[in-house]
C-alpha cells in the first residue's frame, strides 16, 4: 500500500487494520503502536469502554484494546474481567468465554444494575461513567488513568458503596437544611449561614 498526502498538516497519520482473523496472511504494519488500538465505536465521545484483563492473576490481556483516543480522551474507562467468564448458550447450556465481548457483557450488567437503581427504583439520577469510575480499584504501582486500565478495575461493590454514601450524605444534608443537591452535586452550606 502506498500513502499519498494531498493536504499535509503536520505529517502525522493514523491507520487501523481489520482484526487478524480477517486479514490476508502476512498483512501487518511495519512499526505498529501497540498502545493505541481502540477502534470505532469505542472512540466515540459518549460510549463507556472496557478493556479486559485476567481477573484470576490481575494482569492485562495482550489482545485487549488500548487507548487513549487520538484527541487525548481517556479510553478505556474501566477494565473488566474477561477471561473464562461463565455464561449461557442460546440453548441454555453453561459455557465459559474469553475476550473483550465477555468483558463488555460484564460492564453492561453493571450498568444495567446502576440504571435499575437510578431509574426503575426512582433514586437520584446518576452519571453512569462517573459512578463506574468512582468505584474502581487500582493496582499498586500503576498511574491512573492509563491507556491499558483506564481509571481502574471495575468494582461494582465499591460503586454501590459510593452511591449509598452519596444518598446518606444527601439525605442528611437536606434533612438538616444544610445542603442542596443540584445536578448530581452536593453543595455544602455551613450551618451558621
């Protein structure tokens, strides 16, 4: 393949190929960047993206997508377990699967539980991505956010602990007339005012 620039701004270009299974044998980049591998739709502004890791030994999987986006946005948002995830077949039999699709299903289940709490059970509306990020676990020695783990490892238990804390804090402040809840932010007003 030959790349020809009709209008060159800074000499930089980005290109992606199909997954290895869809390419002709031997098709590859000569100098690929293994740390920018996210593709559409994971690079869109509003989507929540999960990388996947081996939840047994707490290590990233080499085939997991990595970020950030070309314009510097943090993607992936969180890392979800994606190795030997127990699921069912269309016929109802139990199987284990591995991959980014499995991690995405785990993340989707977490989002569904948060939406159930926020919408179905008529609690305070929440920003899903903010709630997920607030409950992440961090690996010792890593700097966050980063292109592999995003803001950290998905921990649904911590997400709901944070939601419960927010609810308790909100109710305490509103009942004592010392706080106000505006657009998902608690504004603390000193008692003497």
